[in-house]
């Protein structure tokens, strides 16, 4: 499964940028964000129709 992770602006909470990662990378990104106090939003990535 893949997830979209968006970095959020500290002032108004708007998305600054986003990236799509696999499930194994989510934990590492969450730990990095927590270490520097960065706000992030995580949701399942859109899947392409087959």
C-alpha cells in the first residue's frame, strides 16, 4: 500500500508539498517529522484505475 504524506505550513496548516511513499517508509518519515516538530498529514494514496 502507498501513502501520500503532505508537509503542512505551521501558520495556516496548508499543504506545502507532498510525496507518495510505500508503507515501509511511513514510520521513518513520521519519526523524522516528530524529531523536528514538523506537521504532516498522511492519507492512502490514490490508486490508478485498472
